C-alpha cells in the first residue's frame, strides 16, 4: 500500500478493528484477565504467512486452541429462565 506515516497506520488499524468488531490489543494487559475474543486471536494467527496459516479455518483454530466456541443461543424466554436457574 505504500503507507509510511505511523499515524496513518494507526488510523487504518483502528478503523479495521471497528469494521471487524475486534477489541484493541492492550500491551499492558495482565494475564489474570480472561482470554481476548476468539476472532481477534484468530486474526493474529492468520497474520503470519505460510501454508499452515493460509489453510487454517476459524473453527479449526477454536478447536486446536481449546477455546470456547460460541455462547448458546436462547430462543425463548422459558429457555432463558431455565438456564438462569441452573446457574
């Protein structure tokens, strides 16, 4: 792309994160916090070039890393109430 101004790079990165709906990585983040969102972790892994990275899918990544897949979808108020009483 030929972008050399660091402020422009930061702006492009910020807008890309907004479009993809991923959180900004904080380098002062403590390890006691829960994992970041799965899609952000996946995109970090896909950022490297190579055959393994190119062929990696999101579902394979979630399974290989032992991350929790998607939260269960609740379709009715009764199901939500039943789930809340189980907790």
